[in-house]
């Protein structure tokens, strides 16, 4: 900003010159892309279930406003404030995740949501960033302070979160959390024994889920054998094939009319068909920028 000098000590100027502008730009771009993709994909789904055409668009926008407010507020916070906020969010989210096990509605065989009037909340979505911040803070402190049990604390933070995810059950999120914590331990330069421990726990959990949880076994079997109900996966792959490099054009896609979850789990397939490989690559790069930064 030309109007803000580096010698300016105002709150706004200090924020502008200390914020990670690459991350800010990537996040803003993904928010805009999310709204546009919801606008492209959701009317077809809304028509199938009998709600107003832009129902999911309005719902998405209702989440964007508080999300932007949270981004701005947290961007003004100090690292210490962020760690404190993460601790509060982590504890509160775990309490809500436990509550969901007992009072949350059962959706597709899992208790992951809490209903508050017309609104539904998935507490694990708030626990995820809090878990990452707390584990990262513990590992960073162990590098700064010899003897600090950072690995043990990070492991406990992971175990409590992953344990509740398994109880819901949500094995996809459990696998994601496991991969993230292994990557964090690796980047922190800690002993290979910790990595081996998490790897063994993840492998054991995966085998146990395959042996004792029927829908997990069904998904894995369908992935390897391509037998059974693979309609959504095959349709999404066809969407990328039809889209090619440049896509068929905004609003011109057809497979969103038959994909049951085109507005959520398979919205990337809609992006592939209507906007092509080029835009999909840009979206992946934007996520990469956030990870690297």
C-alpha cells in the first residue's frame, strides 16, 4: 500500500508490513474460488432436493462473512495470543466432539455433527487447526528448550483428537490428522522412533478399520477392484476427461446434474469439467502456497 509507510507505527500500518501477504492473497483467492464453484455446482443439486436454486450459495456466503472476520482478528494477534486461542478452541472442540457422540444426529452411520436450531456444526473442523497450532507450538518449544517434552505433548494432543475421530467414526479425518502429525514430527527433526511409532499406529489403525468396520472395508475393496458402487468416483473422473485443459465453460457442465455431492465432496470435479485442468492446477498451487508459507 503506497499510503502506508514503513515508518508508520499505526496499528493498520504495522499489520500491513508484518502480515504474510502471499498467504493472505492465496486465502482470499480460494475464498472467492469457493463461492464461484458453489455458484456453478449447487443449483443443480438444489433442484434435485427441492430447495431454492441458490440455497447452498447463500449458505456458503453465510460462512464466508464470519470466516473473514475471524481471519482479520487473528491476523492482528501475536503468536502467543494465537497459541492461547488454539488451546481454548481445542478444548472446546473436544468437548463438543464428545457431546456429538451422545446427542448428535446419526448421519450416514456417524455422529459428527451438533444441531443448533437451523444450523449444524461439525466440531472436528474447529479442532483441526487448533490441533495443528498446539502440536507445532509444542514441537517448536522442544527445539528451543532442551528437556521440554514437546514430542510427548504433541503426541497427546494428536491422540486425544484422533481418538474422538475414531469413535465418531471418521477415518478419513483420522488418516489426515495422522499424516499431518507425522509430517510435523519429520519437519521438526525429531527422532525417527517417533515417526516409526506414529507410522505403526496409523498402519495398525488402518488394518483394524478394514477388518472391523464394514464401510471402510467396502471403500477400500472398491478402490482396488473397481467393483460395487463406484458411480460418483467414475463420474468425477469423466468430468475431468470432458473438461480437458480449458474446460467446457462456466455453467456448461452436465455431470453436476447426476453427481449427488457435486456441491461438496465432488466440487473439484465440477471445477475440472467447467474450468479445466488449468484452473484446477491454479487451485492446487494456491493450497501449495499456503502450505509452504
